C-alpha cells in the first residue's frame, strides 16, 4: 500500500524529504565531505599541494582561472571544521534553496562566490603593486565556502517576517562588517561583498512564497 504523503514532503521520512527539497545544498556538502576526508588522510606534503592547487589566489587565477574559481568552492582548509559547515549549510543554504528553488539559489551563491573572489583578489593585486603587502600574498591558500554562505545569509533576510527581519539583518550585517572594519583582510572584504550580493538579489524572491508560508514540494501521486 502506498504511504500517505502531504504537499510538504514525506512525514514518515523527514530527513529524506528535507534532503530532496534542497538537492544542491546536499550534493555540495557531500563533495566537501569527500574533499575534507582526502585532506584529513593526506600526508602534509600532499595536503599542502591540494590546498594550493585548488586555491583561488592570484597565481591560480592567472594560470588556471576556471579551476581556481570552481575548485575553491569545494574545499575547506581544516577538515575538523566540516561539522560546523554542515550545520551552516542546513541553517542558510538549505532554507534558501528550498524557498527559491535550486536555479535561483545557485545563481545567488555562485555569483557571490565568483564576484567576491575576483574583487577581493583584485584588491590584493593592487596592494601588492603599491607595496602594501608582500608579493607572497599572490600564493596564499584561498579556499572555502564562506562567500556562498554569506550570500545565502543575505538573501535569507527576505524570508523572515517583520520585525524579525530587521533584527536578523542587523545581526548578520554586524557579523560580517565588524571584522572588516577591525581587521580589513581581503577575506573579510569578500564576505561583505557576498552579503551585499545576497541582499541585492531581492528580485529573485519575487514569486517565492511569502514569509511564514511553508514551501510545498510537488510529488507525483503515489510516489513514496
């Protein structure tokens, strides 16, 4: 006998339903789990090689731009941080993908990752040319998924009802801008750019379910 289902998913399989409602988030997370395991099991020399090879620093962007931009989104420098990133993916990416749909979510996070990487590295290049930072900055390890997370955190603002929306916006803005003002690193700049891109993607929310309304997952009759 087919199991009963509801427009919101599979009540008897909540985890499976949640994963199926945000496939991009969980495929991305699965790839990061694999690359983190590779780093954890690699000897130090191989670990260093893999991290530098997949960095989106100036050297890699100049010689292998596509690989640098794509590869840097699937590695984290410290495998011990994977569980933290898994939680952040579930808190930010999964709700946004489930709300907007995979294409719009992907456009937001991919656009932010690329733009923040290119702009922040252009700032590094300018700083090198002005002799404000050493030339070795062109070869630093620059990988991770935080730019995409900042973009999802930004666009998630529009999913929340008022007055919680404004409180959330104040907190998330402070979280990313205070480090930029205090430390002024290129990574902090990238986070601020990604947050701004996420906030600027408001037009993508047009037609999405309003705050407080659950997102229905369409499933064929009898599916289980």
